[in-house]
């Protein structure tokens, strides 16, 4: 692909003579036919030595190289650039016969179906969907157009997935929510008869699990990105364009707004509301609602600024305790001294 | 199903004219042929407006509607009610020939075996067991009667599963425990030659992992319910009727009593004992034994009441530190003032 | 196997008459044809009553039994001993025809291939590798000699695995890293075009996920052992001979040195460096670099000694706050009293 074509796609000005670009790479590793980028100032001194054919960078850094592709958002434009060179995975084509598909399932003729796939009664697979080996698609599931489901995922009955969704390997959608009622005669299971809805343009990371609703639906909103090993409980509602980092757990019926960011290993208790645009710091334990637009961290979660100040004091607790003890002694000594003077 | 039949099954009194019930739902979503319930007072005002044919609720709330099915435990009775309308998943019947079953495995003729199932030598599958696609059942495993194993689970050799167990998709049972001995010549693996025993009526959530014992067995006791993405280490012993919420991790050889509740993301160190009836709060880090009947929370775990009081102070640490500093200054000033007077 | 053979393999002296040994067990459970060990002094009194044919123990404990196999490292030698009796799992032999293997994949004739395996174009499977049911091996993957991949693992394209690696069931290698750039026009995916490299002698626990690099590679160094449900983000570099306990999460681009131990549920933020030989305590949240050889714990992580002292004070915070309040009142009273005297 010509550098001029890339520049044109990104709406940028060609900085130098045109040349064939074969790929993308870091500043340090790029060859003379690759394009690279500078977004983190830490790497600015690599611009002088990189072999890259062109470097996406901000106007303020343009003086660093005659090969600058000046961009207002170099990282985003580099990400777009990588798309030109990223190939879809998989060498299988067509629809395998080493599958089990119920006669009343509807598989679009343009869908790609690997071997060892199971598709139950009433399921619908859209055009250009790609279903990898070992995927199980339960009764009445829907898989939208251009959606890709990587190997060994399990979609339990009634799961609805939109278009252009990417589901990484090992994901389980529509497992039973954890609904049990302790009773005098033991634990009674609340059968989970709701389902899961994944809207368009969502991405779900490897081995993540999303439970079906007890009644109604568990929802992941349009454009939301979920990382690996995340757990969403029954009836959770995730808004649009959220980013949920790995190992987050969200308990039943909690509602997450739009454009929320939950960092790694965050836990959110059940029946809570996290407002639009909130960001929650890694490992935070959220036990109360968070108003829109706020940043929270810590366990129990508190405003992020408070968390930072608190965190700095934590390792000094032994010192604070010592100082408190000394004060007590000094004050007691002072009082005694004054009392003696009185006598 | 007639409302009178439901009332009769639950041992409750029919409140109104009999009618055909087609399903169950929330107060807000129920139609005129569905049954609903009131357990959380937060939803009491929906009783007046719901279209539900009948509402399970406590005697104290009976005045809210002429269609009350009065129950001592409305939530439990509603859960029982849902069972009448919950259908088992799966449209496949019989025993697929697209499988690999060792000639010396024993599969009951009434078991359901999906395609792409592997059953190794010496394994036994009981009557009415249902084994979904992609399940691997290792050598000498046992699967009890009426047990259901959802897709893509892996049961490594010698795993014993009782009757009426439900195992959600992606579960791994009998993976090697994490047993390694550092030595002068590098890390030596301790081969894990024990196995896993899952007793009757257990439920195990999606993508949960339970390691085989180093020697002996890892056990999950009768009636215990385990959520998604839980990790049980080698030789862990879980008692009966416990509830273990998602993303809990229990390290090797720890013993959990009966009717214990571990909330989400709890971590329990190795070789500990958690007594009968304990409850451990979300994200707690347990590094010491917990006596029977106690509630613990926090990291390191402490009695729940202490945790609540401590948690309220945490965000005030910066303020406490300031107050301490001011006291020190004031006391110093006072002492100096007194010293000057002495002179 | 004769006891004399075992003693000879371990380089130890036969303590008693030779006898046939059929297995290994704990002191409490061992029969007269089994070998046992004493490493934890807690079990010393079981040495007198065990039926074991011989007991591996330290010289200082030799007086406890005439059947002592005296060892400088009884636990390590017992682990070696277990290897004599541990059998590899699996009753399938040869290469199944119920598979899908691309004609341009290279499978060594001595590799074991279970049914329902998928091997894509350009993948290479080494001699004596064992690939269990339901495993997906993507394009251009490499699996080294004597490596074992348990059921339902997914190796996405370009994953390179060395020799003698053990990968437990449900593992996902080479899933996309969580790389997204927020932009004015929504979240832009950074296509993940790097790959995963697993060096020789690594072990990876069940349902663990390791993401491919954005550019370049994610690496797990030689001899490192990883437990279940661990998450390694894109471009993470793990050194040699590390031990990473279950449910640990390491965010993108962090570098872990050699012989590092990360306890259960630890979280490590992105772009950090954890030096050689560090140990990080369970549930710690690491947000800063850790110098080589240090032990850290807590959230935010601090030196382990500080963490212990801090942890002891945590439950006493309500008491400290009360004492502080009392001091303030006493000091105020004292000042007032002095002021009145002045008048």
C-alpha cells in the first residue's frame, strides 16, 4: 500500500516522497517499509534513529523528522493505519459438514461455519458471520451480520447478538444467573428464564462469562468493549461505549451507564447504579451508587482524590499511631506536672 | 397451568377466580396470564398497577391487592413457581455418533450425548445424564444420574460427580493443583495424583476451575452452589449447602464448613478453616481461620462490624492526620509557653 | 517398583529391608506398600502411627522411625518420588480422523491428536506433542516437542509454544489485547497484530488467558508456572522460573523479572517493572515499579513489613480516632484551664 494512499485515507498530508508501505511497527522495530508513531513523549528520542518510512506524530513534534505524518491524534490514526495491515484470522472457508445443525436452525449461506460447531433449533446465524470450531449455539439464539465468534464459546439458549460483534475464545453467554433462595427446607434454585442481549459493535474478551437474566434480560450496550475473564451477573445492564477491563465482576441487577470505564479487578455489588462517564480505579470495591461523571477508587470505593490522599497515609499508619501514643503520654505528663504545681 | 394447581402445589389458598397461567414475570412486566411476586418493599407500589393474574406476597401486604397469593416466603414460593414454566435447554435427543467413546466406557442407554463429546476409558455416565457438545470426560470419571454438563466442559481423569448436579459451560474439573517445590536445581513439579469429588445437587458456574488434589481428594459438598469464574485449589474441602459467589479463589487445602457464604472476589489463603455458617464479605482477603457463625470482611479480614467502622474512617484518614499534626503543634506550643513562664 | 530403586534414583540410603512400593500417600492414608514423607513438623506425631513402608524425612527427624529415608529436602524428594507413580492422562492413541487439519499444516507423525481438533494452515505440531479434544490451533502456531495441550484450549494465530509445556484445559492463548483508543468519533480498536510466545517447560493453568501483543510479542519465560484463571495483557513479559498464582491479572506491557512469585488475585497495572526475585502478597494492587528482591503487599502495594504493621492497625482505627478525639478535648480543656488561671 502506498504511503500516499494511507495519508489520503487518514486525511493527512504526505510529508516526503511516496513509497510502498508493507506494515506497521514500533519506532524501535520498524523497517524502512513500515510506518510508526509517536504518542508517548518517553519515546521521542527514538524518532531520530527509527528506520520507519514515516512517523505519525503531533504538529509540535514535526521538527523531529522530515518523515512526519502530522496528525491531531497520532495514536488513533496509527490504530486506523494498523487496520490496513491486519488480516482476519482463520484459513477455513465455507460451511463444514462436520457439524451438528438442527434442521430448524437458520444459517445464512454466506456465514462461515467451522467444524465441530453445534447449532440448536430455532437459532439464526446472519450473513458473513464467522463461527469457529467448538462453538455451541443454543436454541433460538441470534447471531448478527459480520459477527465473529472465536473457538469454544458457548451461547446458551435465547442469547441475542447484534452485528459486527467480536467474541473471543472460551466466552460463555447466557449461563444461569446465581439465583438461590435460602429456605427452611434448604437452598431453592430460582430458575433463570431470562436471556442475554449483546448489541452491535461490542467486543467480549476471552473466557468472560455473562449470565442470563432471572426474568427479562441482561444487556451489553452498543459499542461497549469487555476484556478477558469478566463476570456479569444476571440482569446487569451495561450502557454504550463502556470499557470494562479484565477480571471485573458486576453482581446482579446493577446498571452501568454509557461511556463508563471500569479498571481491572473492580467489583461492583448488586442493584447499584454507576452513572454515565464514571471511571472506577483498579481493584475498587463499589458498594454504593456512583453519580454520573465521577471517578472512584478503593475498597470501599470513595472519590478518587480522597483515595489518593488516603493511600498515601496508609503506609504511615504505624507512625501516626506512635505519634498519637506519644501525645497521650506527653499530655498526661503535662497534666500531672501542672497538678503537682497546684499542690 | 391453572392458578388453582399452582396454589395447590405451593400449599397456598386461591385468592380469586381460577384462571390459566402461562408464565411468571416481574410486577412491571407481567401480563394478565402471568403470576408475579412482591418480596422487596421497594416495589410495593407496583402491586396496584401490575397486570399480573396473581401476586405472591406476605400476609402483611395482602391488603394491596385482591389477587394476593399469601405466602410466608413469597420469594421462595415464586422461585418454586418459576420451576413450573422453566424448560430444560437443548433440542438434541439420543446419543450422537459424532463422538469418541472408548469401548471400555459405560454410558447409560438413557443418557443424552451430544456430538463432539469425548469419553475416555473406564468413565461411567449415569441414567438421564445430559452431556452437551464439546465436553471431555477423562478416564474413570463418574457422572451421576440426572446430572447435566453444559458445553465445552473438561472433566480430567478420575473426577467423580454425583446426581442432579448442574455444571455450566466451560468448567474445568480436575486440572492439576498448583504444586511446585522450589529446589536448588529449579522448580520441581509435585505431580497431582488425587482427584475431584462433586457431591449430589451441586451447581457449578461457567468457566469455574476446580483442581484435583495432590494426594487424596478435593471435595464440594452436597447442595453447595458455586458461581462463575471461581477457583478452588487442590485438596480444598467445601461443606454442604454453601454459596460461593463469582471470582472467589480458595487456595490449597483450606476447609470450608457447611452453609458458608463467600461473596464475590473473596480470597482465602491456603490451609485455613472457615467454620459452619460463616459469611465473608465481597473482596475480603482471609488469612486466618474464621470461627463458626462469624461474619468477616476486609483485607486482611476482620469481624464485619469492625470492618464497617474501619471503612467509615478510611476516607477520613487525611483529616485525622491533620488533626494529629495540629495537636502536636498545640501541645508543643503549650509546653514552650509553660517553660517560658517557669523562667 | 522396589524401595531400593527409589532410594537409588533419589541418591538416598535404604533404611530397612527392601520391599515393593506401589504408590505414594500422606502419612495418615499410606498403606504398607506406599511411601510417605514428613516436611511440616505439624504432622510429626503421625510418623509413629503411619503404616507407610518408608518415610522421607530430614536427618533431625530420623529417630522417629526405623523406616526413615533421610533426605536434605524431603518435600522435593517426595515430589520426585510421585513422578514414578504418576501416569499421563488419556486413553486415546494415534491421530484421529475426526479432526480438521489444513493440508498445509505440519503434524509430526509421533504427535497424538484427539478427535475434534482443528489445526489451521501453517501450524506445526512437534514430536510426541499431545493435543486433546476440542483444541483449536490457529494459523502458523507452533507447538514444541513433548508439549501437552489439554481439552478445549484455543491457540489463536501465530502462538509459539516451546517444548515440554503443559497447558491445562480451557486456556486461551493469543486472544486480542484490550487496545482501544477513545476518539472524537467513538472508540477505535487498535488491531492486535503481535503474538504470544511460551518458552520451554512452562505450565499454564485451566481457563487462563494470555493476550497477543499489539505489536511484537507477549512472552512467558522458560520454566515459569502459571495457575488457573490468570490474565496476562498484551505485550506483558514474564521472566523465567516465576510462579504466578490463580486469578492474578497483569495489565499491558508490564515486565516481570525472573523467579518472581505473585500470590493469588494480585493485580499489576500496565507499563510497570517488577524486579527479579520479588514476591507480591495475595490481593496486592501494584501501581508502581518494585525493585529486585523486594517483598510487597497491600493495595496500593507497599513493602511487606510495612503492610503487616499497617494491617495490624487497620482494625484499631476506630479506637485511634476515639483517642485522637479525647486528646483534642483534653488539650482544649487544659488550655482553657490555663487561660482562666492567667486571668
